[in-house]
C-alpha cells in the first residue's frame, strides 16, 4: 500500500512539474507580447505628439513630385481646368467641382482621388 502511495505521489509530482513548465512557457510568451505591445504603443504616442508639419510616416515625406497621369491631364484639359493653376499651387475641391459638373459622380471621384494623390487638391 505504501508503494502505491509512493507511485501515485510520483505521478502527481510529474504532472505538477509538467504543469509548472507549461505555465512558465506561457508567462514568457505573454511577457514577449506585452513588450511588443508596449513598443507599439510608444511608437503611436510618438507619432501623435510629433510637431505640426513634421512627417510621421513614409507617405508623408513624399518626393514633392506633383504629376498626374496623362489621361487625367487630358480629361481636366477637356473640362477647361488650367494645368498651370494646378502646377503652381493646390486648389480647393469646391473650385474643381464646377469644372467637372458634366462628368458622372464616379468620374468626379476618380479625378479628385488622382488630384489628392498628386498633392494638387486641398
């Protein structure tokens, strides 16, 4: 009977050791996830507190190049939009609406999206 209790006790100890090992591994994984989340949070906080006008992403840096695809340039020229005005400075969306009234809504959205991508629309 004492042998059975020793065997049962040994099995219980083995199970507890395995459970403790799994818990240690889980704690290590959670600690790594917490560290990664803290780094992400610090980066987001840094972006949020960046000074005005300071680029916060690669997209904000840009090359400063303001060009449009040839199809868009042709479409705007047909609608009477001066490309010289676009090249010198950005224009407002309301100003371009008047020139694009003859186009469908989808086409107007496409034109404005291209202008926004090129940095020519404010």
